[in-house]
C-alpha cells in the first residue's frame, strides 16, 4: 500500500482480517495520519461530524465535540493504527518512486534504493494532498515568512504579527476564524466570495459521552441519523441544482450572511454570485465574526505582485505583512503521481492520464493489472464521508483480490471499453449536478466537467457490493 493515512490504515486492518497479513505500507513521512498529519494550521477541523467521520468498526464515544479539531482526529487515527497492529507493517520515511508490472508482479523502487515485489499495489495517496502554489510574481522576494496552509510549520509564530491569507476556501476560513483575535492585523485576499453555512459545534458533556459508552443502541441510532442527513439528504440534493435541498441550503447561507455581517458594503463584497454548494461548501461558526473585527481587512482587488514587505494589488494599494499564508488548495489531478507507474506492455500511467485522470469506479485503470486506488479519480470526494467511501471501496477491492487468491485469474484490470462507457455515463450525469451550476471550482476538470461521483449513495453502495466481472480483463 502507498500511504499511511486514513485509507492506508484501513487497508492494513482489512487485509489482516481477511488473512492477508503479508503486506507493507510505504509512508513518505515519519507519522501516520495523512491530511491530518500535514494540515496543522490554526483552526484546522473536519466539516463532517466526527461520529460519521470514524471507522465503522471503531466508533469513538469520546469525541470532544460535534466537529472535532484536527489534532484530535490525528490522535484517533494514531490510536486505531496502534490498536490494530498496523504500525509494525509501515515503512516510515520511505517514499515509493516507481512501480512497474513485469512478469505478473509489481516491482517497486523506493527513495531509499529499496526494491520490493508485490502481487497487488493499493494506492491510498489521497486527493487533497499536493499543495497548489499559485504563480504569484515576486513570491520568493518576500522577506517575511510564507507558508502553504497544508505545510504549516510548528515553529511559525503569527501572534502579534501582520498576517495575509490568500484564498477563501475551507482552510482560509478556518485560519481567519481562529487566528484573527491573536494577530496584529489579518488581511484576507479574496478572489471569489464563498457561501458560508453556519456551524454549530457544541462540546459533548461528560454525561453525553458516558451515555455513548453505555447505551450503544441509542449511540448507534444517533450516528445513523447523522449519516442519513449527510448521505441521503445533503448528498442527494447535490445531484440536482434545482432540488429542494439545494434551495433550502441557499436560503440558509443567505440568511447566515445577512444576519451575521452588519456593514452593508462588506456584506455585499462577501456575497457570492453563484449558487451555494457549486463550490465545496464551507461551514464556519467564526468566520463572519472574525472578518468584522477592527484588525481584519477584506481585500478583493487582484494581487499584482509580492514585494519584500508585503502584497501590492492591481489598484496600487500596498499591504505590509510579516507572514503570508497561501490557503490556495491542492493539485487535485495528481492522485498517485508523481510516482511513476508502468503497467502491462510498458504503458505509463502518465500517458494514460495525459488529458485528465480517470479510473473505473475511481478504483481501476486499464493496463494496470492488480493496481487499485482508494478515493481515486472521479470518486465521491465531495458527496459522502471519505471514510465511508474508503471502507466500501476496500470491500470491493478485496473481492477482486479474492479472484486471484482463488485461482480464477492472475491478473485483472478494467477494460478500456468499460472505463470509456463509465466515463460517458458519468460525464452525462454530471451535467445536472450543483457543481455544474455556474462557478469555477476544483471539482471541474479541464473541460469544465465535474470530476466527482454524480449519483446517489444508493448507487455507490450498489456498485461497491460486487464487481461486475464483465467490466474486467481477467488473465492467467
């Protein structure tokens, strides 16, 4: 397996449960946790309720609040990896640089010069992983400290300083909401306004946590209710931009803006010109309050260049800064790359993905036998809890592995025809989703087509229940 984040830890546990304990997880860092290890900026948290952002087999009655902070989530994954014995099978600080399929097996090369062989490779490398560093003229001339939000340094002190944040996605909103009170000046550089849904995030009382421990039936019912609201209500609404759920969400976000922001001029600059959830929905209970503080400033003029002492905008204004934070998202088309993956007949994954990444059910790619991805291209990254997705995908992958284990075949990968048919159907279905309702976002591929799962959770559950073997090339 490649990566010891949420999906990599899950893979190790599921393989061991299936009696397949001859596995290795390669992790380029020195710790498990994936995105929760890498994102440590002020205010980092999950926008999915913690009780459904948990492994189904390891529910946690001790979550501190409805939406838990990143440090607590990282602790959860560390604890699960330790409890289930996954840590012993991880090679830390060893990055895979190349995988090549030769003579029926994968030949693996690592950054330490190690060579390994495997019957299967499972890429659990994540989607929101490779930071997107915008081409800002003069960035390297900045004499203060600059950092991407996903590479926050533990020694970076921003208290009492003049801080500029570029971007308005979830990371930027969380940083502004958490850090404005402790800095001298907070300047948010906004290219596109975001709809912000209100976030009530109560702490669980000791009595509630005790009840979660002792009354498992009620605990399970509460979790099922959360899952229904998230998977069935919100996610189903995403598939139709004119749905009642999306209209209600629009009204909720509009009310939140109008009731939270007092100054009419600021309110209008914070008002988006597209439908709520067209971009990934941002939720926050602190952003609007923070951006109205006396030491906060919203800048909507385009950035012309970075200078040694700060940022100059296109209209000539200059903003003096000590710290610059690029909350500018990720390169969501990378997936397993930059690892070089060479499949059957010398087919290079980079060549297969020259136009754009694609995978059947976000799991399998033609000519890449016994190579599978968790949360791969065009999967339901914006729809459901990523843990729920990964669990169902891995159960599906285990069924594919069983085909080789039982002697049914030695090599299997999706056919070109099956992937092409899937992509035609997916592209057509994506046209009516909320992501295609008139905004620019990281959900859209180079054609402007939403690169996500455009169907219901029921459809996803059904697809993951059993592989359609007619879609696969099975070889001895």
